[in-house]
């Protein structure tokens, strides 16, 4: 079966003037909203290289911070839309052999450091980003006043940072996560048994990969899948204008909603999603038909709570390569042909896939 852009019915209407996100009126707050956090950077990276990394997202200013063998930065991208796009496309990607951690900026900038509140801010940042900031070395290409402190002493910090985390199953692929998603969105756990029944030769349409790991999400290409895709995407494209935007108070963990999903070169389309978490005016959502986590503005979510929109099970399911890992350059929406060779022992719903050479 040949697949092309016609198989992905796209919404013809983009965000109109009534849907445009309003800029914040307070300069300090707006600056925080338009900044992105980039973690796990190489120690020798320069501010210019960081700006180059985010040049496609209108990077304006960068504040680089180094603490021992940890390096991260806050980058102003000028708009919340650019922040959302950078997070969706860069988070988890490999850069100079390191997996990037890209998220919203949860730390408000101050023009002068408040020493009395410094310990509390340290703990808040450590909780939010998994980074300790005691003894930072900070450099900025912006008008902000960034504090520069002396590096703290530690015993062989670089050695402890090397390959600290073993290869693990992504959180969004684990059974505990998927059971919660299925219960709250689809009210049915039957999908887990259905995806485990896939056997033999298959053709997979890749929707999301984890570079330099064997894990990926894909749609098992069958006639049933083709029918479900056309029915679901055409329905969502037809009704998206009629669905009201959610009030901010209604957006919380577990909310079922509708949001725009980027289909690479195919543009974007409205798709079903589930709110995993919320931070201020941002929502972390799971696009259930693509296996993709994304951080998007709360104001851009539309209501989709009727069970009628959740009768079709998720289109994509988790897989892992039997022998290989995914290179960084391989993108989504490629078709892989091969066979199912079994399942992961610790997560039986993740099927092992061997590609035909």
C-alpha cells in the first residue's frame, strides 16, 4: 500500500485572529514565557553555538550556565509559539552525542539576586529540571543580570556524569502510563491485548522515534488502520472549528482535548491529546495517535471530552528494533518493512521488530 500526504487529511484552517495567542502585557512575565530551557549541553559549547542550535526558532538572546560538569542555558525565542515548537522538535534529540532536555523556562529572571530566597530557588530549580545550581558559572548574551559564582568543589564530578543512566524504556511507553491513558481517554484497556496480537510480517509507518535507542512509535499498516485514519482525521478536521477553546481552569491532568500536531513536511492537523501535566500557562500533552509528548500553550487547546471522539483506539503503538538503534537523522513518517520477533520481557506490549534488509 502506498502512503502519501493524501492519507493525512489536514485541517485547512490555521489559527485565526480569534484564536491568536495574546502577548502578555507585563514585560518581565512575557520574557519568561518566551524563554526556553535547554539542558545537558556540552561543556565546551559557546553562546554562539547555542544560538545557532535554535536559529530556526528565532533565537534572540542566550544565558549560558555551567555547574561543574553540567551545562544548560535559557534562550529567548521571542514568542510562546516558537517555544512550543522548539520543545516539540528538539526535546530528546541528540546534539554532540548528548540527549537534549528542552522545556519551558520555569525560573523567573531577576535583575538583582535576592540572597534571602536563593536556597528556595535552588530547590525549585533542582525539582523542575533535575539540575543543581549551587556554584554556577554563568555567561549571558542578553540584558539580564546573571549572577556569576565560584564553582563548588567536588570529587571527580565528570566521571559520575558519564553514562549515568542506562538505556530504559521511555515513560510514555510503559504499561503503567498507557493503562492510565486508556482508562481516562478510551475507558477500555482492550487496546493492550490488541497490539500484542500483531505477528509475522508487517509494514510500519513510523510516527515518532527516540534517537540512538531501539524504541519507536509506529502505525501497523492494515486496511483497518487506513479506514480508521481517514475516518478520524476527516472527522477532526470537520469539527475543529466548532469545538470551543478550553477555559484555563478546565485544563488539568487527565483532560481530553484537541490540539494541533505537526506532521513534518505535511504541515499540521488537529489531533486527539491527553493532558499529562500542567505548568502555569503550558500543558504537557500526549498525542495519543502518534505516541508523541509535546508542551503547548494552554490557550490553544480545544474541548474534546465526548466519548464519541474516543471510540477509535490509538493509531500508533510502541515498538523496538530487535538488533539496531535509530540514527539521529532518521525522521518520522518513513515506512519500515519487516517482521515481529517477540516482545520485550519487562513490557510485553512493546513488540520487537526486525527490518528486512
